[in-house]
């Protein structure tokens, strides 16, 4: 589940824009444009599934890269989880890119092109039985940091332990597909620890090198899903269950030398990692020294100063802070040390369809909302790009400039149109219970939204909620609210991780992500149909067409903006590029300039 509170830690490969940001600086790997209203976005082509040649290491050299040296990494948040099965947030996802490998991964080449390649596997997978069966062959020479070989028994164990009760934080896609049920744990209660295993009809390992997944339904996105950090390999013989979360066995180019939660972490080279097996990673720095509790203002000022050890420092996740933005914009040398681009998140407002049943009233809300004012506390056009739809510019199928309610032309809202729609519905002075978070930015946002809705003719009742329990409260089916913000980010480069979780009416439940409680027969049936399309380009087009029907004909949500961010590094840091798949700087390409 990828949701964002507008600040703090967020799911997998995106850091939510909780502070003012800057865009339009140097970009890498497809960073975003600068326009405020949808004209600057270029849709990404479907990321291809690569064969054996593209999945063979070593990764192409970074021009000018040199081996050696220590990179200092300034992070706000400490890592709560090191066990890959528990990793589903941004900061831990960046760390996992350095220490954990999985069957597949997304590779960004030096030209900024992306592909799904075999990581531990020889390729991105062999599909058969219309996508119900996928076969993977493991590479030679892949080892854990203790020198033990990675075999199919480790891969089997990696997926079987996902059914254990202590694994609660990671992604659930693959195990749900294996069980053909979101409540998947009954397929292997407790995991493999009492000697039980998944049947060969679900997961088959006929020899040390072969892994075969069998599903009840076609799962054409499996190569994407297997590349998530949460499916990183875990050693069968060295699995310490809950304790693995603090002392995992590395398979990537770096291993954890020391970790003091809340204080620091040291990563050093993993001597058992073989570059010849890895098409996506490098091992340039000798060491990464990571320190925590650096708020955005602190890390930004340190990196901008470019003095002493700050010259060889960066941040995997911290964005440029608002107070530092003016200095960066005035300093051309500082701007040259930045990378920027889109993040995976789309900000939107959910309309509770259990309570707002009249489509004209929902349309009135859409026309009334001042999306420019909603974005303003997060940096205006620096923090995001105003949106007309829910499909991110990072996703295949996105249509730039899509603007069904004319909000890119009237970003301050259209109260006259909203009043007209309320009058047609016979609901002038309609009561509207508006829930919002109690952090500073959200309160600023709430004032603008309340004023605009009242000007449009709504009787707005404000409900201020604690930030830390906001999603718990709006996630209740019987939540008592009419309107509330609900951001969402894709898990991989397909709208299949956006439309079904947000709008499938068969998944309305407490804690689920269908926040508007939309249950539309056409949406449900189209989700099933499109999910079975094997051609990613055709599927992308169909997902966007379905999104149009959702926004225009049902209107359960009002899109607001696509997230952006900018990051800065010291002048002695080389290889800094923005990776769309990681929603930020790519740690595997960094090196220390001599």
C-alpha cells in the first residue's frame, strides 16, 4: 500500500515532499519538467522485460568514476527494518538497493533508459500458460556475504517466510497471487519454520538453479513485482526470523559493518559480490558512513556549504529544504550539484461516495477545489505539478495536459460552476464534513480548501485529525467524513498498482485503500479485463482510458498534483543522477571524486 502523508517516511522508492522543493535543476534518468499544469510531463514508455544479454554483468561503467573513498550520507530517519521482507518504505528501499539482491531489478543505464533485468536470475523470466507460470534460472557465482552460494532453496525459503506472522511490513503482491487471495497466510500458516512448504503446484524448485511460480490467474506484472526490495533474497541457513531484521546477510555490493539505530550505520564492500553477475550495481566507494537525525534544513545547509567533509557527502532521501532554496537558486555552482525529478506520488482528494451519492455534488467539489492553493504549502510549482488525472507522468499511458474539469486553466477553482451544479442537484448549502491533518502545511491547505468550498456554496464542517492516525481514521469505512486527502504512489511502472487498489469496489474494507468507497460495476469488470492483458503498452492505454471514466463519469476523487523533489550533493560526489524507479538519487552510481 503506497500512501503518503505529505511528509515523513513513505512507501518504497519515494520520499514524500513534506518541505518546499526546487525543480528545473540538473536531471538524470528522466527527471521532471518545470511547467505548473501538466504540459511538461512526458509519459514513460513501458519498461521492457530484458533477456539474458542485458541481464549479464558487469554494469556499464560510469564515465569518470574512480574506486575508493568514503561517502558520508546525511539522513533524517533511521532504518526500522533491514530484513528485506519488512522493507516497503522509501529510505529502506534505497538502502536495500546496496545490500540486497532479488530475482529481478530495474536497471537505469547511462542514457537514462530503464529495463527490468535478471538480478539473481539470468533474465527477467520466462512466461507460459498465458502468464500463470513464470520460470527463473539462477546465475552462477551469486553468493551471500558469508560466501555461501545462493540457490533455489534460498529463493523458496525467501518466499515461504513471507507467510510467517512476524512479517508484517513488506509488500504482499506475490504471496497474495500465490494464494489467489488477499488473506494469503492460510496457504502456509507460520511459514516454513515447522518443516511445511508451499506445494509444487504453487512454487516449484526442481533443482538448485530453477524456480517456477504457478498462479491461478495470469500475473503479467510478476517481473516488476519481483524487483521490489521486499522480495530480496534471505539465506535459508542463516535466517534468524525476527532477529534477521537487525542483522541480515547481504547479497549486494555492500554489507552492514555496524548499525546503531537512531545514530549511525557503516556500509563496507561485500567481497563476495561478483560484478560479473550484476548488470545494475557498482562498488565504487570503499565505504558509506550514514548518520541519522539530519532534518532537511540541516542536511541542505551542510551540503550547500560544501566545506570539509560535506564535500564528500550526500543524502539518499533528504530533499532541499525551503530555507535553502533561495541560496541554491542564486548559486549556479550549487545548482550544478543538484538532481531533480518526479516522485511516484499523486496528491488527490477522496470524496466519500457512501455519503455524497449525487454525481453533480461530487462534480461541484471537483470544480470548487483550489488545487493551486493545495500545492502552495508544499512549494508551489517547485514541489509539484498540477494534475488533472491520477496516472503519474512516470507511468506508461499518461496523457500530458489531461484536464477534465478545466482545473489546469482555473487552478484557483471555479466557484460559479460549483454553485451552478449544486443548484441543479437541489443541494444548495450542502453540508460537507472536511477532514484534514493537524500539521502546519495541512492546516494552511485546509484554510484555502475551506474558503473555496464555502464560496462555492457548501456548508463546510471542519474536522482536524492527528497526522499520525490520519490514514487509520479515514481508512474506516464508516468514518463520518465527506472529503479528505488521500495520496497514492505506484509500486512499479504500471497503473495496475494504482487503479485496482484505489477503485476496486470489491476491496472496500477497514484499512483498505479504496478511500472514496467507489463500487462501480464497469470499473470492477474493466479491472479484471485489463489485468489479463499481456501487452504492457496496450494495458497502459486501457488503464488510462479507465481512469478517464473514473474521474469524469464517477468522480470519486479530485486529482491535485504530481509530486516532485530536488536533492543536492557535495562537490566531491560523482555519479549523482535522479532515478525514477527510486524516486531520487541512485546510490549505486555514486563515487568519490579524487
